[in-house]
C-alpha cells in the first residue's frame, strides 16, 4: 500500500514554487537555538512567571499559535496580561536529525525551561500536550501549572486519528521512514493523512466568515493555504515512537512510558492543570481530551476544564476560543489557587 502511495505521489504531487517562510504575526526574538527548536521569546518584560507554549510537533509549523491578528494565541495571551511568554518553534528535521527521539525533544525542552528559570507554566497544544505532560511528570519541580489543550493522552478513548493509526500495520510506518532515508516528509504526510481545506473548513478554524471577498478575507485565506502547505519533516525515530508508543500502545496513559530513563507515572503529576477541549474535534474528541483527568494526581480543587464549540484548529486559531477560554486560562494562570484542599481558584471577571 505504501509503495503504491509513493508512486502516486511522485506522479501527481504538484510542484510548488519556493515560497518565503510565513512571517510571524506577533513580534518576537529568538532566545535560544537548540538542535530541535528555536525558543521564541514573545515577552513584554523580563519580570514575572514565564509561560512556555509547547506547539505540536506533528505536521505544521508553530505559527498555529501565532497565525494572524485576531487569530493568534500568543497575541491573545499577551493581551490577557501574560508578560513573559515563550513558544517552541520546532525545526523541520534535517538528515542529521533522523535519530532524534522523544527523549531528544524532552531534553531540549528541559534546556529551554532551565534558560527561562523554573518553575514555569507550560501550555501544550495538541501533541505538544502529551510532550508537556511527560515533561511535567519527569521534572515535577520545574512546572508550576500545566495547560493541556486538545491533547491526546489516553487513546483508549478512540478518535479518528487513533483509529487511523491502529488500522495501519507498524511496518507501514517503518516503510515511510525507510523511503525517506530516516526522515518522514511533511509534504508526503500532508498528502497521505490530510484532506484539502475548503472555505467552510477555514471559516470553522478561524471562527469567522470569509466569503465576503474582502481584502482581509482574501489575505486570511491565502495565509491559511500558505501555513497548511508549509510542513515540517519529522525524524524517523521520533515518528515511529509516537505512532507506536503513544497511539498504538497507549504507554503514557498505561503508565509504561519511560522518559529520559525514568518510568512516568501520571498519578505523580500533582500540579494545577487546566484541560481545554473542542466539542466538534475529530482529532482529539472531548471525551478523549478529558479522559486524562482521572489519571492525574492533581487534587480536584486544582483541576479546571473548559469546552469550546469548535473543531480542533479552532482551539488554537479561532477568534472566539481565543477571547473566551484562553482569556479564562490566562486569568487562571495569574490567579491565587490557595492550598490543595482549599477553595476554588479566585478568578476575576
């Protein structure tokens, strides 16, 4: 099946002219250059508790968190009063990165946290969520509060993505790695896993109408098309570990995941956690996103959750989600939670 696909792709994949990288929306600087990422600094001040947004490392670039004015999570967090703000800008895998593993990304995440000054607040988006949770479990003293947004942790609660992974033999994923000489092509993954986005799909992601043919609507559609096509290549080792350990064997939820030499027990994660899910998410359904809760050791008064009436991308790009749940999350990060057995967080309106 994979051989047939590769032949099809070689014959039919359109040749795209080289485009300049999609520019960032919110001003930022590069705080660190690490083997796996650039740590981008969106801070307005050097004071205060740092918040690190952990972007997904799956298919698309980190601009999912800084897409456009009014559709930027980084902008929304700044406007809600988060003064020290960082983002993981994961690198597309070069040949020398072919053997990078999940441990490689946890190690670089640890370097970034140390540079910011732990303990930090950590917000994981989609697959950045399970990486953030692994990090919090492996380095419990370095995370103060944790946000998991549309994050697949316990895939025993099924989703379209987990069913798709389970339906393909592991040998198929290994063949993809071998075909790419140890690198999994993002453009090939886009053809293999994704379907084209139509106008209504983009409108759902951005939570706004774009059919008025205005200059603003046209610019957003063009920018979305650019973002969707500007994919990341993945290291083969990392890709095989994710598909097998996270989505096939469900090791994180089962307590069988070994992170940087230590077995991870989610019951040992006791920091305050906010879980965000989308009602219409086919990638990480609401029930799957919230199935993480009973696995944690976090006391009930320190557990918060919210559901947005949108799909998966709407959680990170949608103008309504950004002004609703993410504003609430920003207040939660800045609130006084009290003791573990004390009162609920006191969040101002």
